[in-house]
């Protein structure tokens, strides 16, 4: 069993910061879910604020690593997980930015299924980080990581079908380019969640 809290001793701030970053990743996807229901609702302030909060958390982790001389957990692991988590809200913000450029090109496309899958993935990532606090068995980490891998694989298959439809539909070329860009960014968010899960699993594996 691996316990981040045990390995870092009194340095609970690393766990707290990583969990906060995981929470912002989840928040960004939940914000995207709401935004896509009404993409013409206005400024992207919510996404900007989430990304800035997460960037601040990432900076706090870097600063804490510089001022903490002894950590049983490898610094590279903390940095890798922090970096993987930060990429999630950063990529989600890009999706919202692209949508706002030309919301009329969405053509009533329903994104509820892929975004729901992203929301599920972000919940799993956060759960993996939360379980590190009290101790996490390798079997737990592998089980949750397999769920992330399954979501990412299902997302690939679904988006392949979306692209097949896109290429066969009678849409304007600019609409095809616009939608293809969105689908690829959505897939990238799933990849980011998978990457974060892989890092947590590797941490548990190395210290089990």
C-alpha cells in the first residue's frame, strides 16, 4: 500500500495542492458542459479563471519543491503529475475559445456524449489523487487506470465515427474544418486525463 501522506510526512501541502489541481481539471470540464449548452452566452471568464487558478497551484508546487529539502517521493513524480493535471483545463479552455470564434458553425451538434465521458474521466483522475491520502493499493490504481484507458479508447472510436459522418455530410468546407478541430481537441482532453492517471499509477507502482 502506498500513502503519499506517509511518504511526505508533514508535507501535506503537496497532496493538498495536487488534489486542488485535480479539482480544477474537473471544474473546467463541468464548465465546458454548461458552456456547450449555450455557446453564445458571452465571455470565457470562467475558463480563464479556472486555468489561472490551476496555474497558480502549479507554481505553488514548484515553489514548494524548491523550498523543501527532503521528500521521500521523487520530485520528478510530483512535477510530472502537476504538469499532467495543468494541461487538462488549459486544453479545455482552447475548446471554449474555438467554439466562441464561430458558434454558428456548430449546427446544433450534440456534444453531451463526449463531454460526459470527459467528465467521468476527470472524476476518476480526482478519485485517484484523493485515494493517495490515506493509502492506495496497486490493484486500486490499476483498476481506476484501466477505466481511464477504456474511456480514452471509447472516445477514439466515437470520434472516428464523428469524423466519418463529418466527411460524408454536406457541410461547408469551413464547417468541416471547424468541427474536426473541436473533435480533435476533445480527444486531446481525454488523452490528458489518461496521462494523469498513468502518472498516478506509476507513482503507486514505484512505491508499492
